[in-house]
C-alpha cells in the first residue's frame, strides 16, 4: 500500500526564476521514518483539479543538516511543477512518502577518496546532498563537480556551491559549463562531448585515483559520460547515475514494441502488498501491471510512471513479464527478480508480484 503522510510546508523560496525550493516541517514522531541517505528522493502527492498528481524529487539537503528540502524546476505544461512554482506557500500541506532511492555510496569516515560528479540543470539536486555529506563526514576526501547550465542566472544553488568552495578550499572544485553564454575559456562553452570528457580525464581528473563518479541529467549526457569514462579506465561499477528525463524516442519505441508483442491478454494477476493479497484480471486496455492494478482498485506506490524513479518496483514471484523501459533498476536487481510495475507487460497467463521489497 502506498503510505503517504500529510506534511506541512515550512518554507518556499525562488532559487532561480524557474526553480522553487521547498522545505518540509517533518514532525518529530515521523523523523525516524523520514531519515534519509544522501542522494535519495521524496515522492510528493497533491490532488490538483481532482487529479491525483505524484512526482519524485531528490532531496537537495544533506542528512547532516537535519532538513528536508527539494527543488522543483518549472516544466512547461507540468501540472505539479506549475503548482509548486506559482501557488504553493508556507503553511500549505502536501502528502509525502518516506525517502527512497539508491543513488549513493556509503560514507566512509576514515576513507580518503576522490569523487567526481557531472550534473546538468536540476540534476544538481541530488549532487548537492551527496557532495555536502561526503565533504562533511569524510574529512580526507575530495570532490570535483562539472556542472552544465544554459546561463549563469539559470545555475541552481550557485550561491550554496560557492559557499562550499570557500568552506572546503582544498577539497572541493567546481567547473561551470554554459550552453547559451560565452565564457572566456572556450573549453567551458557548450555541452559535454566525448572530446571534452577525454580532455578532462587527461587533465583535471586522475582516473586511477577516482573512487566513484556520480552523474545526473538527461539520458544522452549520462551514457556519453559513462562510456567515455569507462573507456579511459574508470570501472563501470564505480559510475552511478540517475535520470531526470526519459530517453530517445526511437530507442524507447523499439523497446516498447518488443514488449507489447509478447503481451498475453487477460492475465490473472495477484498482488502481494502489506501482507494482503489483491486479485484481478488484466483488462485489454491496459498494457502494464501498475495501470491494470490501479484501474481494478489497488492502492500501490508510484510516481513518475516513466521507468525512472523505481517507486513502483516489486518482485516477480510467479510468471513472467517484459519491461518496456528500465532506467531505474540495475542488472543485478533485475536478475534477482525485481521489476518496475509501471513498465511490466504480462507475458504469462498468471502472474504473482510482491510489493513488499
């Protein structure tokens, strides 16, 4: 069952003209449940014009701050982002699920590690939490941030990033790349390219001495950076990424078509959730387990419905499915039986899935 808590908004302010930062007043009796790890996200829920709108946003605060903050960037036509940027105010209440997500590595207080991070636009939100936490709790570690934006004015959390630079002069470096303004250094103009990543690996980044790399932004950027860093010698398992956007349409359409070709009509589905069972027959108009279950009256956790956030993940107990898209689960997780219910097309006549994972 999707477990939401009604939480008061403590503060709302504009970080940039198109980005609003929301701070939540988590009551003392819920703070243990809402403890989080750097890089995790919150799922927010609000009924807007009678529509159940859910979105996942990375926490931009650090656990060491004892705060719960998210940044919501205005998306053209975005229902929740428009509400957050134009109507939401301190004192209002939103429904929140407890923090979740796996975009992090464990803090090692005695470690001496060198981390690197690449972010584009609002992809800075989990990075800020990750960077602040490791710098605060690993006194011998360093961080290099490569941050892509359109203009200087559009840089989210620029002031806070500069404060971190001043606080950790010898341990934190940031390089700003701009696409719509010219910098004096030509290398800092324009998007990340294969050539730029190769140059960084030869100059600013010591690949052999890099412990972990974090990447957050569009799919094309993420996989370009990942592949180039792997080619220079950084182990693939040391590269961690989180998507904020879905992928290339041609690739997605091909994956979707492959899954739908294997769909079995009228699948008998059993949902295990919270120690209870929910049974239903998949209707022809729904192609994935989540939509079929919600239409049948099930109350299940979900947020993006785009295969990105993993809020709807569950474990396949019986039967089989084909996922249309998977941006959230690792190869190891899929091999262990985890699936994204919002992307899972039934391929057998009977399916049992367990949401207690």
